[in-house]
């Protein structure tokens, strides 16, 4: 598992990058990228990606077709003022900034989805802001825009997979990366927040980092039974473990009890049953799994067998190409693996926010 090279930053010499790494920095500079290129495409363009992932997956789908590059969504130049947090009913129309076109998943009419909890826990918007996460009802930010593009690409691919017969797997997305600290949880949260804002989709964010769960604390949610409990105990209904939030369309499934046998439980036949239950009668629901580092623990490799798409987070100038190749090979059970660039920057105020670097073509 040798790292051969680090991923360079585009358009940034060392001095510039060093300057950016200081805690008191300028605002995001809107890094250059090719016309129509998303973060996923830019990341993939950096590697001989086909050579890394050229193998068929187990799903009954065609070989991965490249999703069409999404056109950048237009947003108002003037940010909208943040609305006070409220407790809307579940699946109410999204508020404020994220009024978006219909999801590609929303095609046929659907039966009522499986019911989750009636409790809708309040999410502290300020806490989201402090962590550099997307704030529902907040202003349009570069971060929001970036995740809109990423989301659109994944939803289009999900719709393609469903049309190709991948079933519920088409609704599942695994977030992984080779090492700790590369931004899996950060990107999983932002992706979930972005999908929750879709008019005709909802999202269940599952914490599958059993040894080091962090979704509940990031969202300020109370602890409770979760995925591992449902896997270990067949009498537990997985749907009963899901927490509602006051963000319309956002559901959370905690990791549950830690066990040294998490890999064995995930490898058991119960996993398929549990995961099926989470999307029962709910074809508009996307399920996102936040996972532990692929090179440090096996849950990501196990979950890769059940998802239609895997997004591997690449932290610019930190993730090594060798490690990336090793991780992608461990995630080989998933037929569609895509890379997503991630890095951190600092604002003049010192408050951290998300930003991403592009590569030179
Ligand atoms: N683009 C970004 N902008 C700002 N902060 C970021 C960004 N990406 C990650 N971070 C921060 O970096 C830290 C590590 O990120 P995160 O916890 O998401 O990594 P991880 O891959 O989930 O790590 P682990 O494998 O240990 O769970 C967190 O404090 C997170 O908020
Ligand atoms: Mg994490």
C-alpha cells in the first residue's frame, strides 16, 4: 500500500498553497475549471481512472455509462437572507435558496414509502455553519453550488442505474476514501443536505463508521440504536432506528453499537434485508453511507457490494495515488466508482468553509 505520488493543486505553486494553509486567508478564489467540468470529472481526469477500475461489478447493470456533464445551475447573484429555523412537516417543499428542478429519480408515480419516526429533531443551523456545512434556508454559497453539481451528477447516474435494472442499489451511494481525515463525513453530510433540498427526492444518511461515528455529533442529534444494532438483532426493525430531522427530506440512521465483528455482520445475509427495508416503497429516497477509511477498516468494502455508486473523496495535496488505487481496488464490488476532490481553505474571518481545487487539464 505504497503511496507513489501526491495529487497536486491546480494553478497553485507551493508558496501560494502555503499561504492558503494559514488560518487567516482570503476568500475562495473560484478556481478555474474546464467548461462543464464538475469536481468528479476533474478528479477523474487526473488519473488513468479506467485502468484503475476496469472490471465489471456484480450488479445487473450495463458497464458504467458516463453521466452527462450537468450544466451549472444558475443562482441569484444576491444571496437570500437566512430564514429562521422552523419545524416544517416532513417532505414539505424545500425552503429558500434550494428551489431546484425536479429530480431525475422522480419519474413514475410511487406508493407511500415506509414510515420512519414521527419525531423531527431540530438541527442547529449555526452548528452546521460553524462546521462549514451547507445551511438549509441559508444563502447561496460556493459550497452549495459545488454540491449541487455533484448531487446532480449522482442523481442522473442513479436514474440511469435504475433504468438499467439495478433496483434499490441505484439509490445507494457509498462515500469512502483511503485514509482518515480526507473529508468523507464532511462530503457525506453536504451531499445529504444538498439532496434533501431536492423537490422530489429525500435522503437517508447512514453512519456506517461503526468504530468512529460522527454524524450524530455533527448534526447535534441524540444517540440511539442504528445500523449495526439492526444487523446484529433480527428483531430490530431498521426503520425504527431512523431519526427524523427538521430539515425536510433529511433522515439519519446512526451507526449503532460498536462491535469488533462489524465486518462479519455486514458480510451476513441480514445486510441485504436491512438495506432493502430502508428504501421499501421509497424509490425517491437516496441512501448515503458515510464509511470508515477504506484502507483502515473493511465496512466500506463490504458496503460496496450493495451500492450503485461509490464516491471516493480525494483530499487535494494529501491523498496519494498509490493509496487511491489500493482503496479503489478494495471497493471493486461497486460498478461505479467516482472521485471527488476536496480540500479546506480559510476565510478572512478565520471561519472555515469548504472549497475545492480543480486540476489543470
Ligand atoms: N472542504 C472542507 N472544508 C472545510 N473543512 C473540511 C473540508 N473537508 C474536511 N473538512 C474538515 O476536516 C476534518 C476531517 O474531515 P472528515 O471528518 O469529514 O474526514 P473523514 O474522512 O470523515 O475522517 P475519518 O476517516 O476520520 O472519519 C473535519 O473537521 C472536517 O470538518
Ligand atoms: Mg468520517
